[in-house]
C-alpha cells in the first residue's frame, strides 16, 4: 500500500486504535520472523511498524513517549540488521512489544492488574 494512503487512514484512528494496529503488526512479525520464507514480509513489517510508531507519537499520552521512542529505535535496528540468525529472539521481542502496546492502549489487562482489581 502506498505510504501516504496508509498514513491518511492511520491518522484518522484514535491513539488507542493506532497502538492496537502497531501491536497487530508486531504480532505478525513475531509469527513470521522465524521462517526465512517470510524474510521480505518481516522486513517490510518492521519498517511499517517503525513508521506507525513515529506517526502515532503526537497523539499518545506523554507518559508513553519514552517507551515509544525506544521501540522506534529498536524496530529500525532490527530492520537494518534483518535477516539475522537470531530469528527466535526477534519473534519473542516483537510479541512482548505487541503486548506492551496493547496494555498501554488499555486493550489488554495483565494478570497482575486483574488480581489487584479483585482485592
């Protein structure tokens, strides 16, 4: 998809939806990174996720900006280094980052939060 049209669609979303979309992209990366057959898709998805993090930064609450900046740098580093021999590490890392974004957006509740809410 053309980058400009992707951006136009992305910017119409709430910041929570934007983080959810990035989390979905990261989840896809975590599924595909382990297989050399998906190297091109993985690399494109890493770049797409980095762009989306950059695009959503003006919309998210201030307390998430440091996490997003770190995530942006990490995604670009993976993008530049991919394909790598440590595919399983990339898969694990992007799965973790996906979960973090869902928690930031309030789209996923951790077990710790659930147990605190029950007390």
